C-alpha cells in the first residue's frame, strides 16, 4: 500500500513563494475527501493520479515555451479531474513536495523516483511527459504513466496537432489517458465540456503557464492579472476561474 505522509506545516513553510494566508487557502480548497474529521468522507477510495511537470523539448523558441512545463501539467491535471471517479493531486501540493525534495527544477524523473514521489503524494498513478514544438507550429506531446503499486510504467500515449489547438489536444489526451490507464469511466458531464475550447488557445496556454510560475515565485498579484488576461480571451475557462478565485478570496 502507498505510504502516506502526515500533513506538516514544514512542507509549505519550506516553500517561501507562498504566503501563509495563500497556503491556507490552497489547503482549504484542495482538501478533497478530508472534510469532517470524524466523517466517512475522510476515506477516499478513488484512484489517485499525480501529473509531473513536462520536459521542454521545443525545437524553436525553447525559452518562450519553457513555462509550458508547469502549464501543461496543470492543464492535463484539470482535464483528467473532469472525471469525478478519480482524484487528481493538486499541482500546489506537487510543487511543495518537489521543493521539499529539491526536485523543482527536474525535467523528468527516473522510474524509482516517480514511484517514490507518487507514494509520498498518495497517488496510485504518476504521469510525466515531454512536449516538442517545431518550426511549423506543430506540437507533439508524449506521456507515460507509472503504477506506484507495481513500480512499472504501464501506459504511454502520444498526441500531435497544431499549437493553436493546444487546449483541445490536452483535453483529448486526458481522455486517452483515462482509458489507457484503465481508470473508471468518465461520468456524464455538463454539455459542452468536451467541445472545442475556442480560439486563442496558444495564447491562453502561455498566459496560464506564466501565471503558474508567478504563483510559485510568490507573485500572487501578478499571477491574478495573468489569470484575468486568460479570462478576457475565454471567460468560461474554469481552470483560470478557479485559480483566480483562490487569490481573490485572500484579497490578493
């Protein structure tokens, strides 16, 4: 069974980019299955997935696309979390663990490290991957998933398309991973959830990725503005809405 790590203030205290108030807000909004210390909700038996940061292998404009390392992980985790029959580890918890383990600058991890991180996060499945963008604005995203119980990489997937359809591609990838990893079927969700994510997808993904980096640096005010810029392009993008709500709740 995965080894669980007791919650400790030191995990977030050792991550200086976050204010105390913001860390409290994230813990409050991300505590799925833990509400009510004496309630049955404490036990969450859903399969848990952690999505690690991607390796940036862009052939052109490599520095420009560097923020996508975190952005893609956030977007993929969001797409997979549409399946309410699984639980996706919040990226903030992953970032805090990576900072504690001194792995926050790692592009990829080896099999043993993936298993160890997955167990520390209480995740049965640990996903990482690489993205490549060429001079024709085409992107290829490769992902692999390790089962932390068996210690084996048990699924790989690749998806390709134009960068201006990046959000759609990540949505498709989330569905493929769900089936390939033999996770529970995705319940019926609200109409339009799997439809096109609209225009400006490359710009939205860049803004969102930069916002995630600014959050990690402790620049919540600037991150909030970047999330607002995302919503100016797509007012219905729930991921940006949710991330902005955490900051605004604390009056940042």
